[in-house]
C-alpha cells in the first residue's frame, strides 16, 4: 500500500489503493474451515465478534512429529536392538492393517487404504498381467531416509492387507522414483497322500 503524509491529518492510504472489507477475509476463512465464530466481547460500543482457529487450521502450522518419531526410533532401537526394532515395525504395520480390514483384500482395496493415508498410490498391471502397487509419495519419507527400518512397517501393512509376502521392488529412500510393491502369494504346498 502506498501511504503519503498529510501535514494536518497524518499518514493516510493513497486514494487509488483499493480497500478490502475484513469480513470478506473472515468469511473465506470460515468457508475453508479455518476459523469459527467464537464469543462476542463488549467494547462499550458495538460488541466485537471473536474468532478462533479450527483444529484443521492449527495443523497448518509447523509440527515436529518427525523430530519426536526419529528420537523415539533411535531410543527404542538402542534399547532393544536393530532386529527387534524391525520386528516392532512389522508388528505396527500388521496392527494398522488389522485396524483397516479384517479379511484379505486385493491390490485395489490396498491402494484405497494407502491413498487415505496420503501415499498417492495406484495399481499398475505389467504386460505379464502381474499387478504392482506403485506409491508416488512415501508418507514416511524423511523418517525412512533416516531410519530405513520404517519401510518394514509399509511392507507388513501391505502384506497383511493382501495376505501375502511383499517384494519391495523399488524404493524412494534407496534412490527410486517411486515405491513399488508386489504381492507374492504363498505357493500352495502339494498335498501329501
């Protein structure tokens, strides 16, 4: 905004500067779910309308979940060791899968659950007819880059949902452009006579 000083009236806004009604901004913030009307406050004149941030708005500010998760992984791994840490990550992945589905599901349903978590995943069918799950976003990327054991959680999540072992064919943490997963159903054992 351009201001110019007026000797008698002090600084004021340049006459060609557009003015914007603040209630329009508040209406847009309300529409976007960022603020809610709160109490009114008496002022001796017209009462002031107070607003408060919604939980959604508060989540727009920086959070340090990454820092906490990384510190926890370091501490737990130091206490229980790397093998037990991998086991713990797989256990967490299985529990997350069981919270989503009670039965084994196909790749399409796995992708649906992954996308709800932000993976930007899709099922791709190779020329052989084999399905692959391709995730264009790793929701734990920075954490997994510092602690590759975190990938065990994803593998267990996908494997539990799909009822199969999972091949991690490509990984963003290991330099890949995407994370690529392929379900490997257990081979049925031949029946003995």
